[in-house]
């Protein structure tokens, strides 16, 4: 089965499609000096754009892992 | 390909089935004040229940990631 | 759909193949007292061997997560 990749660099691709499943690279906010709420919104915006480009959307997310610096940021991230 | 979801909230589903693969949400112990051994047993119990409900079992696990607070807890978790 | 496993212990298998996708267990360097560069090279060597044994190679990697102790190690790991 072949793999379709988009936004590929030497190191990785942001979008990887294989056998009906899409794998995205991890996304971080462009500006990591702003608060957790803005960083979360920025991540979601980037993820929405990648989903759209891959022909999918948030309704089709199967699994994701979120890393935050401190559990003190949890409420605002959520 | 369609996705079957169970135990869905606004934020996530505990069980997500797509293309012959099941994706579970992360599980934590109900009581996080008890020791690592009890917390591990509680997690396994919850995971067994989700596997059963999804029509699978521990013999069919493909991949899992375990997060522990300190490597000092590793031996008892294992 | 059946699962093919290789290098199985009571706890896990290093290679798990299901429905055209291969899942590997996490790899760490054999010697964790050497620098991050050597540890990274050792991990890559072990991953290459597992990929080869599973009938795949680096060109077919879909997703991976890298854990490092400190972001100070990032440049040399990369």
C-alpha cells in the first residue's frame, strides 16, 4: 500500500496518508510566548488547515496526544 | 470508511473504531491518591472493560504508551 | 484480521503487524550513559534493524514520537 505525503521536508511530512488513515506531525503554536489559550487556538487552527488539506475534518479524528508544560495550564487549554 | 464511537462526550470518545483498528482514549485511575500499584491495576481494569466492549481483548493490543510521574514508580507499575 | 508479532516477551512484542501497518515498541539506546548523539544513533540503528526485519524501511514511516530528557539535547538529537 502506498503512502501519500504532503508538506515534506528532509526530516518529516506534516501529512501522511496510508490505508485510509491520515497521520499528522505534531503542531505547536507559532508564538510560544503567548498564553496557553492563544497557543491552543493557534494549534487548533493549524490542525484544522491540515485536516482540510488532507480531505478530512475534526469529526474524523481517531486519536491525539496533547503535551502541556504544566497541569496548571490544563483548564485554559481545555 | 466510517467511524464507530462509544462513550462520546463533547470532547472525545473513549472508544473509536475505524478500518479494523480500535483507538481508546487515555485511562487514569479513579483514585490518584493511592500508590502506583493500585493505580496501575485500576487502569488495567478500565482498559479490559473498554476492550471487551469494543469486541477485543489484551491479546490484540497493537500499541500503547504509558506515562508515569517518576521512574521510581516503574518497577511497581510493571 | 490477524496480528503478526515478532520478538515477543510476556510483556510486549517489538514488532506488531496488523492490516498493512507495523507497530514497533519504543527503542532506547543500549548505553544510556553516553551523549545524546550516540544514543540517537544507537536508537536509529535498532529501528532500522526492526524495519528491515518487518519488511519495511525508513521511507515508510508514518508516525513516531521522540522523548528527550531536556530540550538542551534537541539540536544534537536532530
